RNA sequence: CGGGAUGUAGCGCAGAUGGUAGCGCACCAGGUUCGGGACCUGGGGGGCGCUGGUUCGAGUCCAGUCAUCCCGACCA
């Protein structure tokens, strides 16, 4: 896709982080603002990355026994309100359909809502699908033989947020939501934890984003869940980002929608549930984790284009000569399932192309000119470190394959080091505030376990408890805020 | 919903004291170029978010309105 980028300067991260983020998203061609408030247009380049995420995740879901299905966009208001804490959690951000027809106003000649076409019952545009899915599951589940029911849905959802940000919080976003039903609590919990691990695996090994696995405090729990598991990532500005969640829903939705099954003894029991999801927010996490002041930086495993070859030539003859020389390299890379492009566009000059591909985050750029041919070499520039090296043409395929693997690992390593370096253990309230203001990142501190304390800390510092890490060691201590006894430290941070 | 800012060409912007729109990039044509965002020459394109005022005359002044962005409040 030919896409011309203009005004390519990116605001430096150090100057204005928000602006830097917006610049990367807009100028690398990932997304754009739309005419609709809080919604965004995902452009072809960005969508390709999302598709790669989808394909990888979808395979992981299928490998763990799940299948895909699709449920309606509209949810009757009555369904929505059946689970009390669920409706309470989402009520403030719902788009509601009230009418089904427009008409021409004869006096003003304007199209207006036809008041006569008012719906008997309003429809909620799904902010999440638990209710409509559990209403359906009632008729799908009768016996323990119908369980477990392991279904995933790829869909869009709408949450009418007050303030939006490209990818991180948009009014409409794309996601997948898994909804499973189980015969026992243990099995459901196991499922929730399994899917959390799938997410963590995906984030770390495909997106090269290190995450912390943990559980949410009751305060931060999903509306309607008994336990919320999450993966938390750290962005380059020191703010945390929730990258995925997996919920153990207990029997809350089964009870609300009367979903029972007959166990082996013929007794009726309520079903146990989970739900889990990741969204296009991961796109934002990807941008914020790796990119630099030259533009997007993509891990090879998710990059739509992994290798680009830019010929440097005078005249058609030279171009053909170069093309012939790199032909084996291209074929070899394709054989290794690496996406490669030979950019023979003679309307742009090499320097322009270099800048363009850097902006788009292409992991490896190869330049080949007459000088290289006479040395039987290629010039290879890696996007992550900006280093340039020369590879012999003879074993260029292996070298590039190895380099791509190297870049993937390096991006993860850098992000992991940044994460590890930004988990600050603190023992006093003063230190807590000082670290938040000057260093950012996660603050690992004692908390007395009460919602009151959690909320007060949030009020005073804007920091929330991101999670209680899954493998958190028990450690006696005193809450940094209240001074009351605390059995363990938890992770605080300011978050997106 | 508060605070700040901005709406002028596809994009980014300039247009003091009001006089009938301009610059850079992009685009089109031709030529020279091609190892880090090329250069020269010649072109095409907008009536200034919207609605009313004031005025002989309004991107420019006044009033209203809409939209967007940033910072808050809100938010798996």
C-alpha cells in the first residue's frame, strides 16, 4: 500500500509523551481520528498488525480447545440489568438505541428521529457480551455432558468513555471475548488462569512486551466477577497499562440467567463461568513499549513487513543487476516465511525510503548498491538499535533470519530490563509519593487490604493498585498509608 | 461536565492596525539526479467550521453555535 506521509517530524518523547504517541500512531499510518467522537479509523497498515495479533491469538485459543461463535451487537436492556453489579459497572458508559426510524421533517426539510418509531424496550450496544451470551447458554446447557462450553467471539464493543485516546481508550474498539461454562469452580478457575497464561505468553513472546500477572483487588475487579486476573505492562513514560484480563465469574451469571445443568447424580447445579478478553488496546501497548523518536518499532513476529530491500542504483540496468543479485536472498527469506519487499519504486530516492520504513517500524532494512555488489555484501540496518552491519551475500539468508530472531529477543530484553528497573520497593508514604512523582513505574508497597485505603491513596496520588502478583511472597509489614498490619506488598502505579 | 487551545488547499501552517487569500510539503508536466527525507523550471487546487450582526467592504471586529485536541473529573 503506497501511503504518503507528510510532515514527518515526530515530537520527541522527552518533550511531550502524549504528542509523541499520537504522532507515531498517526504518522506511521496505524490509525486516524474519525468524524465520530471518540472513535478511530484503523488504517490498513494498523489493521494488518491487528490481523496478525488475531491470527496468533486465535490459534492459541483453538489449541486450548476453544471455538469461535458470534452473538448480537444489541442487548435488550432487561438482559443487561439482570446481574446487579454488572449493570452498575457499565451503566455510565452505554450507548442506547431508542428508535428504529428516521423521517423527513416537512417544515425544516431535515432528517429527524421519528418519535413514533420508539422501541418498546431500549437496546444497549454491547459494552461486553456476558449477558446476551449467558441468556443463550441457558438453552445450550442441560447436562454435565454439555460442559465445558468453550467459546470465543471476535467482535466490536462500545463504551462511551468521557475521554478517549487512540487505541488505548476508544468509544468503539475491537476485541475478542471468551465466555466459558464449567461444571465445577475448580475447573473454571483453572480456565481463567490458563487463559491469563495464554495472554502473558502472547504479550511476551509475540509482542515482546513483558507483563506482570496478578489478580485485581475487589475495587478494580470486573463488574460481576468473583476474581479478576490481569496482565499489567509498563509503558516508556512509567505508566502502567492493563493489557489483558481473565475473570472467574463464579455462578453470578448462571444465577442471573438461570443456567443449570444436571450432574452425574441427576442433581441440578448452577454452572461456573469465566470470561476473558484482549482488545485493540494491545496496539497502543505495542507502540508505547518499543517505539522511539524516529517512529514505530515493531517486533519481527508482528511486523507486517519484516525485511525491506532498498536498491541504490543509477539507471535501469543497475537496478536489474541488483535485483538479480538479491533474488536468491528474497527467495530464501520467503522460504523461511519471512515477508520481504524489494522496493524498486524509482519515484522515491533511497533516503526518503529509509526514513519511511523507519517510521513504519520495519525491523530490518537492507540497502544494496553497486559498491556492495562488488564486495559481495549487503548493508543491513536494524530498526531496534539503529546499527548497520554488512552481511556476505553468500549466507545472507541465514544471517537475516538470525538477525530477526535477535531483534525479537532484544526488544523483549530491553522492555524487560525497563520493567525490572522500574519496580520500586518502598516502605514509607513519603517515599511512595516521591517515587511516583519522580521515577514512575510500579511501586511495590505494603497495603492493609482495605478498599478505603486503596481509594484514599488513589485520591491523593492518582495511583491505583494494578495487581497483586500471582507469585507474590507473603511478607509481614505495615501499610504505607494507614500503618496497619499488612500480609504482603502489592503493586501500585499510575495507569492508562 | 470544568480548565486550556485550535478550526484557512490533501497535510502542516502564515495572514498587525478590516480592502477581496498566501507559504512549505504533497499533487501534475518537463529536465537533471539517485550510498540518509534531491534540485530546477512551469502548472492545478481553497474563499477561510457554521449562523447571524457591524461595515461601502469581514479569515480579520462582535454575538452565538458546532467540532476537534490537550489537562482534569470518569473508566475491564
